[in-house]
């Protein structure tokens, strides 16, 4: 086994997991909401891109551009008409509602698209690779990782450099006082979930171009994403990226030893990190 | 024309009634103080005016606008800003960001800007990049006042500015009032400190058990009358 | 006074009703066809899982999405006992419960480090770890699973007697035996839950749910109580898992550790019936079964309907069908005198504190 190659492939895979996790991390950071339907929403976005690709006969990258505003609107509507109604002290209602949503999305997709696995055809770029020092990396996996880093950078900029980000942080701090600033928490939450689904759409693009997907794969993606978020520390976007990379590397190492151990190795890394650091690697100071 | 008129206002938390038919008038440019002991209903009144606790009866009008059941963000946009009890700064935001968020949804006549707030409280310019909660209590109070001013409100509500602060710090805080008054903002201060209230206010309202028990100009009210209205003891 | 006597009356009425129902259900195999007995077996098994999950989420505040872990452990323990050690299936069932409970200790040690929603994810991860780990156990078939040796359940203790008494095939007699076992398990779980919830510990548990600090100040240790509930429900869930897979006769890691079958359905059953109420899971199981039968010709549509009903219940009637019924009629089966999860309004917070 080539250790360096395994490590690099793991980091590249981790980029995908960081993309799965970034939206989840944002939503948790802003409103302490754990969205159990996040994985299924990513899969939904992948089907949306697929539909646009086939309907307009265009490249999935272009199709994703059309999917982004649709998914933003979906997030906005979902938050405004469903999730805002169940957010509160009691964690049970939001958990059960997003769990219900997860089952509904999965089975609606199953009804609409059957259980057959699909793929987004990105063309020649899929098989292209670059020599990078002693290892060779695929162009698509590299793009995934670069995109993940960019997404985290942009989200951080939004979070810490814009009026919207101020509203995100202030609302997360104190939902009542922020209303005295003329800010409606419900609207802030709706925008946050909209952005989370935009990121989910980007994740879906790379998920769908890299591998097959079918309506049932959402919950597994959700688990990887959650592991990344929790390992990184709740509410820290850079932590989420680190968490994604750790899960990716652990899975790649596990797979290198025995292909059946890939997922198991990721889970075990998660458990190991939490046993040592229950609050994750980069916990936010005032939580 | 009266700037803010509160008529027959009642408010309740579930079965507990906290305000009983409160009437308050605020004229343009005026500063009034509402005094009363703990539990007299002062803070509930502030929360009712700002829409955090919706009133159960009566009315709140700002000039000719009825704000009685408007949600809190609408009330800020209409021109009523509050410095809440306990300051309630946003710990994730820096000093400057706390100020900026105050003016995010309303700039009013634009008199109060970051620069003007820094002029009013120079220390806030120095500490602009510190996390808001790293400041001393008095400095935090300055941030809270500045944050409310950033929306250039018609009416500024100050809930218990002096709570938990040393006398010298309280003096420093109230020293900012002349400039605030100059900017044209009318002010309602809620105070437990009667002496401080009498110094800054054009008129006083005394509250007890959810009712206004006395009102008038500080010069016209005797110490005994205020004492009675405050504590509810009779000197018969 | 009238309230107290009402409570006592409704309590005696509840016991009478449940006893009657139990007797009718126990006698069912004597006149109902085998298919009905098999159907009822599955409803009862889901009811047992629902009663256990309701104890966790509805009373102890432990929203687990990983109870399939204990179904799987129980099922695999029973299969291993029968296949590898030649145990009687009944002994295997009992050991299944014990193994599930013992393994729940390290699981609790890990998952209890996380709060609320993250506890839910952690339990799910643990269940997935177990699914993958059991896929590696070649002696019981690894990833492709295995079947019970032919005739295992027919040789089970008591099956011969049933066969003679009812004059049926030994397969039907085995079904009857398993049906009676799961019926007994459901009754025991219901009665044990009731007694536990009305005990000092159970009242402490409900106090914790309503206010952690208040409970602590009257001398209830929330962590220990929650851990106890976690262990006990792992026991019940493990036994139930063993019974389910003895009935099915075939096991794979994916079926034994299925989040949909053993946790999603169960969550919907509890939510629809009424979370935090004792009769809720029973009502929910009946509704679930009816829905499944009604929509059986439309593939996975019943799952969509189930999800939508679950969401609607959380939005409009958090106490579920049982809560609605109770509100309308004022009648309560198995009254515990406590409140369901509070509906917290986020639009207008009452206070700044």
C-alpha cells in the first residue's frame, strides 16, 4: 500500500464530506437546529441537477447553476413554513419533523425516480488526472476539495465580514435582543437554511459526478456530515472542514486495509476523537 | 403633538397581570423618568412598548402610528429603540459590530453614526475590535446606549442604566445625556435610583404594583409624595 | 376528592380493559388463521419497540435514532446461540436481552457524552458501527447473513404441546408460540413501564424532563436515572429483536440493524399515538398497521403518508392521537399525571431572561 497516495485520496474524499457538512454546520451555528433531512436534501439536489441536465441537455455544472436558486428557495420555504414552527427549547419536535421530512423525501424520490442508481455525466473531465509530485490525483476529486475550501472561506467571510453574518451571529447569541435591532430571527433562519441548501447543491453536484446515487443514500451522507461537524466542534466552519478531512482520511486508510472497513474506519475515528475531546477539535468559545 | 402616547395599557404573563391601565405621555425632545421598586412593572412596561411582551389591552401610539400589537422589529423601525436591562450585548460580536447591528435596519435622520458614537464615548473607538463582553460593565453600558442610538430613534428607552455600576461610572454614563437630547431624541429612563432620575428628567412617573401612582415635574413633587408613591406607605 | 376517585376509577377501568384485551388476544390463535397471527406478531413486536422508545424519548428525554442496534444485537445473539452453541431458542432469547443490556453500557458511556440532538446522531453511528462489525462475523454468515437451521423453532420448548392442543402444523404451532411470547413481552413491558413511571424513580424521571435543576435539588440524579432507562430499554429491545428474527428465520446485518424498520417506524408509531403517554405507542401501532394495509398496493406511499402524518402531529398536536382523544373526552387510560413535551413558541419569547 502506498501511504502517501492513500492519504491524498483520503483528503480528497474528505473535501466531499466537508461539502456535505458545511451547510449542516452553518444551520447548527445559527439556530442550533439539527437537520436530519440534510443528507436527503443533498440527494434531492442531485436529482434536481439530473433533471435539469436531461431536460435542457446541458452539462451538470451549468445545470447546478440553475438548481442553486431553486434550492435556496426550497430552504427558505422549508424554514419559514415548517422548521420555524418547531424550533424551541424542546429538541424533540425539530428532530422528529426533520426525521419525518427525511423519510418523505427518500420515498418521494423513490416513487419518482425508482431505486435505480443514477450518475451525473460530466464528460471527459471525469477521467482526467494530474500528476502532483509523487502521486496522481483525479481532476474531479481535486476540484471537490478546492471547492470545499472555497465554500468554507466564503461562508466564513459572510459570517464574519457582512451585515448578514452579523445578524447570523447576533441571532444565535440572543434571539430576543436581536429583535430590538429590527431583525426578525425567523427571516435570518430562513436565509441561513437557504444558504445551507445552496451549499448542499454544490455538494450534490460533486456527489453525483463522482459516484452513483439513488434515493436511499441520504442518511449515510448525513452521518458522515454529522461526524465531520461534531469532530470539528459545533459552530466552527474551519473545524467542519478539518472534521471532513479526518473522516475522509480515516475511510481511505480503512479501505486500503480492507475495502469492507472503509465506513467502519470513519465511524471509529469519530468515536475516538469524541472520547478524547467531547466538544470536538475547535469548539466555539461561548457555547 | 405628543410624540409617544401610552393609554390604558395592560400586560400580563399568563395568569399574572403585570400592568394595570398605565397612561404615559412623552413630548418631543422631552426626557421622562419612570421610577419604582423592584417588581413595580417598569421593565414589563418597557417590554410592552418595544413589542417583546405584547400588551393585552390599551394602546401605544408613536405620533399618529398605532404600534400597540406590532412585533418588536417593526417597533424599532418605527423609531423606538431600547437599551435593555442588563445591557444584553451580543457576545459573538465585537464592540464595533454591536454598534453597527444597532443601525442595520434603521438609520433615521442619520445623525448618529459610528463616528458620533465614538465622539460620545471615546473609549469605544479605542476598544472597537474587542469582543463586547471583554469590556467593563460601564463600557458595556456605553456600547448598549450607542447600539440603540445607531438607529437614530425618535424615542430612546433606557432600562436601569445604573444597575450594578459604581456611582462614578453612572455619572459618566449620564454625562452623555445632554448630547443625546441635543440630537432631538426623546428619552424614557427607568430607574430605581430616585436621585439620578430627578436629575435627568423633565417629568417623573412613579410606578407601584403595575400602576402609575404619581406623576409630575421633579420640582413640583415633595420627597414625601415620591416616597409614598414608591413604597406605598402612608404618612397619615 | 372527585378527581382522586375519578383517577382510581379510570385506573381500575384501564386494568380491566387491558386484561380483557390480553385474554382476547391470547385466545386468538385458537380461531384466527395463521396469517392473522403472523400479522399480529409484527404489530405486537413493533408495539414493544415503541413502548421502549417512548420510555427513552418520551420520558427520559433520550432521543435515540439507534435502537436498531439492540434489535440487531438481540437477533444475532439468539441466532449465534442456536446455530453455534445449539441452545434452545427460548434460552437464546433471554441471553439476547442480557447481551443487549450489557453492550448498552459501553454504548451509553460513549453516547451520553453528547447532548440532545447529538446524542441522536451518536446512537445512529453506534448502530451503524455494529451493523458493519456484525457484517464481519463470518460464523453467522458475514455480510450476506444466515438462516436458522430447518426446524429450529419447531423444536422449541412448548411447541409440541401447542401442536397437539391446537391440532395444527408444527410451523403454525411455532408461530403461535412466538406470538404468545411477544404478547407476553408486550404486556410485561407495558406493566413494567407503568409501575416504573409511578415509582419514585419514574416520578423523578418525569421531574427531570420538566426541569433538570428542580429534579437535582430534590435529590434525583438525572444521569443515573437516564442510564438505567437506557439499560432497561436495551434489554427489552434486545429480547424483542431476538423474537422478531426467530419468527423471520433469516438474518442479515442490513435487516437486523435496519434504521427504517426498527427505528423510523417505531418513532412514527410513538409520535402518531402520542409521545410521552403510555397508551400512545399502542394506538400508534394499530394506526401504523391499518395504514400499511390500506396502502399496501402503492409501494412506499405509506411511508410518505406516515412521514407527513408525523410532521403534522408535531406541528398541530404534539400529544398525538391519544393526547387529542384525552383532550376531547377527558378520559385517560393508565393516568400518570404528567405533561407531554411543552410546545415552545419561538415567535414571541415571553421574557428577555
